[in-house]
C-alpha cells in the first residue's frame, strides 16, 4: 500500500493538509448542513495534478464579494488563493469547494 506522501513532495502535502483543514472548517461553520449530512473529503491524484474536494451540500456561493469579506470572513479562501493553483465552487446538489495543485513534471 502506498500513501500520498509517496507521490507528492512534503511541501505540497503540507499545502494540501492546510487547504483541507481550512475548507472543512469553513464548511462546518458556514455550509448550513442539517444533521446527518456529513462533510465528504476526497483527493484525486493524476500525473499532472492533485485535486481536493470538500463536498458539503452547501447552496451558498463562497466567493468573497468584497476585499473586506475576503480578509475578515473568508480567510480560508484567501489562503487557497495563495497555496492552490486553482479553486472553485462545486455546484448543488453536491455543493462545496474544489482546489487543485499542480505536480511537477517527472
């Protein structure tokens, strides 16, 4: 059995852990999930990228509308802007956020 650490750098793995932590925290605080609807975290490793998805059935658009909202309310998404190569909303009915991290060419 191999682990993700066997395929990506330690630095990238730390970025993915941070992104997952921030997205799950945001989901728990802001998604409005009813009881019994778990937050689902998945990773999809491809030769050129690693995709993280946090699915929470949220119907809210998490995109910050103002700089203040980004700085004050959506700090986790501001972190994603810095460490991920891209991120976006997963449309309902799944709802949630995806983030992608490019892998170096081998």
